[in-house]
């Protein structure tokens, strides 16, 4: 079955080249995880990014790959500062994340009359972090290093 999967991937790459499209380079999962964690560590207290924001800043992967990288890690990083697109905390961690948001003073949005910890979200308009030019350059370097051949 693995050989068939490899054949399909090779065929897709060849078709992309024939159509004048460059195939996506393979990215080492460990290097990707390191890059995602480096970006996560840059996010200041009370500020947030979404999974998609990080993928975009690295110009590599997508929200699911960022989530997978964070979930694979055993390194102590501020994981609660990386959210789903609607401002919701990582699934299964709402209560733990809520304590951290309250400690840091992160802007939250709680619907009137809500009863459960799962019903709040981070107010992305107020809490989303926009990296400085220097931080953006560092993230661009991290992303570029992921796309280099032989990496």
C-alpha cells in the first residue's frame, strides 16, 4: 500500500511540473514543529494568533499543520496564545486556557447568560498580535528555511 501512495505522490509531482507548477517541497515535520514553537514563543502575554496566522506568517503549511505541530511538542510554550479562527481556545483546553487568559488580562468575549467555560472566546479584534517588522523578518527566515532543498 505504501508503494502505491509513493507512486501517486510521484505522479502528482510530475503532473505539476508538466503544467508549469512547482511541486510543494517536503517539509521536515520536526523542523516545522520547531518553527511553529519559535513563533508561539514570540507571542506576548495577553496577545494571540490563530493557527492560520502562524501558517501564514511562516508561509508554510496550514492551520491543521500548526495545530499538529503544537500538539506533538513536549516543549513548554504558551500554547493558549494560539487559537482557532473564531477566537476559541484549543479543543479540550478551554478551562485551563481561561485561567491563563484571565491571569494575563487577555480580552475575552463572553455571551450574555453563558454558563460554561466552553462558551467564551478571545476577542480577536482586541487581542490579536501583529508582529513587529523584526519579528516578521525572523518568521520569514524560519519559513524560508523550511522550504530549502535538503532540509
